C-alpha cells in the first residue's frame, strides 16, 4: 500500500466568482522511502497538492489518503491529531516559534503528543545533534542563520516520528552552501533511516538531487520521472 495516495484530486478556488482550478484530477502514489520533488511553474498546483496531502486543505473532489486513511473523512480534531502523529512539515519560512530555543522548538511537537519532558529533551538533543546543531540547542531563531533555522525545522519535523516529511520550497530562502548542506542532510536521513521526503520546489538544486520528479502543469501531472 502506498504511504500517500491521491485519486482524482481536484481543487477549485472561486476568485471573484471565477473558478480557478488549482488541481485537476491528480492521481499520485508515493511509496515509503521515496525522495520526490513536485515541480512546475508558479500556479501549477504544487503547494496546493502538498497542503491537501498534509491535511492543511480539503479537495473539492477526489481523495487524499495517508497510510490508507482518507483525510477528508476525519473530523477537525482527529485530523489535527493525525497530522501530529503521521506527517512532518518543513516550510519555506521555517515557522519556528521565535521565543523558544532550538531545543524547545523541537521538544514542542513531542510535548503535544504527550511524551514525558525527559524523553522530549533527550530526543530533541539527539535530533539536533543529528542535523549538526549540537552547539546551538539553546539559541533562539533570531540567533541562527537561515540554514540553521531550516535544520531546526527538519529536526522538529522528525521529532513526531512521522510517516513522511512534506517540504514546501524549503531552500527558497537559503544560499547555495546552506542549500547543499540541507539537501545532503535530508538525503542521508532518507538513505540511512528510510525517511520519505516529498518536496514542492522550483529550485533546480533540489530537482537535481531528487530520485523522482513529478511535474505539474495547470493542475495536472504532465510527467513523472523516476531517476
């Protein structure tokens, strides 16, 4: 069974009473362990697709399933809980909590899952070490570079032990060195821990590293290339 499955996924927005088809019948399966880039021009539906797969938006038609669960059938409360335990998110703007340290940002997700404070601290330190930030655990986001903030975001995404990580334009605000380091780290996690990554990106540096590239054009899959 695919870890992610979409069937006839369609999303229509009404802008000034004019329907805009962000997605138009997308059928896509993602297997465990994939390192996949969703690419396409602006307005092609990349972010909308990730948002629906991540349970952050609802389709107009069709289904999005994670581990066989149809996200559209879950109540708001169950969907929040499902995301918390099954899906990791990495955003373009990092979305770290400014007043919390790196350690506290990573711990926060596990605390929401109800884990003990000791487990949260131990696991958070281990994750920050894994992403190369063992000397930055007590720094707040404002004291970190963009690349370091995005590494904290990756550690936070992994903290919940998700089935997969969705990364929406994760390198958009990073320079070339930080981008290369971040992608190296993600590939290592993918290869060594079989962690599934799905990217929305227009960054050629990400596309070059991907093992599968799915191209969207006008809300439809135009090509699907295995590397």
